[in-house]
């Protein structure tokens, strides 16, 4: 049995208090939320986990992963798009 804890929601994530506070504030005002987010930091600090749970709570759907290996061009995106983009 593993002692590894895997969060299931944004509420389960601990640490990164400033980031989590900002994201929770955005979730409280979804109609005013930005359409693009950039998560930056060292490997292993939780960028992917936080962004997946945040997007799920913001939009109600699981995020789609963009893998540049399978695209010759970056998919089109416009400010009118319904889906937020996370880098």
C-alpha cells in the first residue's frame, strides 16, 4: 500500500497558499475570469495538478491536453473562445 496522496479536487491541494487563494478568488467571480493563465515554476511543484483541478472547477469539464509532438501548427484560439487556455 502506498502512502502517496493524490488530490481529487482543488480543495484537496495543500501548500501554494497564495496561488490557491488567487484561484479560489477567480472561481468566486467566474464571469470576470481571464481567458488565459500561465503557471510557472520548478518541476514537481504542482503546476499541472493545480491547473487541471482549477480548469475543471472553472469550466465543469476536464481540460484537453495539447501535445506539440502531434501538431504542425498551434491550434487557433481567440479571445471570444469559451474555453480558457493554461500554459
